[in-house]
C-alpha cells in the first residue's frame, strides 16, 4: 500500500506536466485565430499614417502577413517554441523586450495584491465561519460580495478620491520622477531595485505608489477567499475530530485556529491558479486606472493601436503564466492533500 501511494505522486505530477502541452497549444491557436479574424489591416492601423503604400506593402511582406494563413500559423508556433514572441508593429521592437521592461511592474502589483487578498480574506473568512449568522458574519459576507462584484475601475476611482487625497497618497505611476532617476535598474523590477539601492526615501515612495493599486486589485479576489474559508470552516467544525477535541476540554477558538483552519485552507490552495488568472485580467484595468507602467497598460495601448503583433505576444505570455501557475498549484495541492492523487 505504501509503495502504491508513493508512486501515485510522481505519476500525478507527470500527468499534470504533460497536460501543459495541449493546453498551451489550444491557447496559442485561439490567440492566433481571434486576432486574425478581426476586421481591418493591422499594419495600416498601427503605422498607416506614418508610411506610404509601398512602405506598408514592404512592412507586410517583412512581417510575413502576405503569406498563407497556415504558413503564418506554423511560423507563430515555431517562434513561440523558440521563446520568440514576435515583434511589435507600431514601434518595431521585440515583444520580449516589452515584457522585460514592463513585466516587473505587473509582477510587483499582482504579488502585492495577492498578499493583500490573503491577509484580508482568510482572517475575515475565519471570523465569519467562527461566528456564523452573527452581525459580524453578515457584514463580512456582504463585504465579500461587494468587493467581488464591484467594477475594479470604480473601486480604484473611489480610492483615488476618498483615500488618496486625504492621506496624501499618489494616484498614478509606479514612483516619483526623482526615484526613477536615482534608482539604478538592475532587475527591471522597481520594488526590488529600490530595496537593493538601500535608499529609504525611494523605498517609501515606491510603496506609497504601490499601495492603492494593490489594494484595488486585492479587493477583487479577497471575497473569493472569504467565502471559501467561511464555508470550509463551517464544514470542518462539524467533523468528528473537532467534536472530540472540544470534548477533551480544548477551547472552541483554539480548535478553530489549530484544527479547522488548516483543513479549510486546502480549497484556498486549489483555487489559487484560477485567482491568478483573475489577477492578471484585473491588472489590465487596475494599471489603466492608476496609470501603472506594467504589461496591462502596454496591452491596452497596443490594442488601441491595433498592434496585434504586440497583443499576440503579451496575451500569449499571460496565458502561459496562468497555465504554469495552475500546474504548480495542482502539484502543491497534491503534496498537502493526498486525496487528489487518486
């Protein structure tokens, strides 16, 4: 029996890793097809006012857009397999450079937002489950519903008007111009670069700029964690081992913290991959609302310019990131909950 159980984990991990290939292939195909069936000429839309007809024709030929669709599709798959995500049409630079220069800001925002969602959602879910049907439970559930349902740009606007101005917090950008001038870019992740610089004023400035966008995006998914933790706390508190612990004289609060909460967090780990996808989607709106210099803001700019070379590359990166995170979450979930291996 022990050998069967130990062998199930490597087999499960291998199955999840192998599933990445068809998942990514389907995503790449959808991105390619959706962008190609959009009406209009992307080259004319991107640089039509800057080049004459001959130059536009040469640009289309250089980018391979005059080739048969199946040939373009094969070139696209081959390029992605070699980690080449194409070139932007509007400013003619590699998409990987755009990702390198702007991806750090999006990564900082999503990680900070995710931390806020966990720090807010898990304790509130615990309190709501612990004091079921109380006034606090009703208020917390209402808060979770509102944060999940409220449009993210509207929440950002409210924070800018009613929080940023009274507290003197910045309402846009990732840092002040002076901080950007003083800090040497080493990792292309500003939050890490300012800590490496050791400049306390620059660190405080970057954290101030990060606070409101991270809170806005974090509120988007904290309601999911509130509901998950609450429901699973209620289910776990009815388990036999919880009743046995209470019968031995252990206080209900201690049983909730040390026994029920641990099991209630298993479903939270399960949905982290899905919430990561929601975070990336929310990052697009959050970055636009706060003029945050990340991939979401660049994606909106390129969409407005009809630059589907850039859109295709950035969306592909987002999709691959979501798939990889989902697989990692599945593996971690299998490690902490052996039931999912079978």
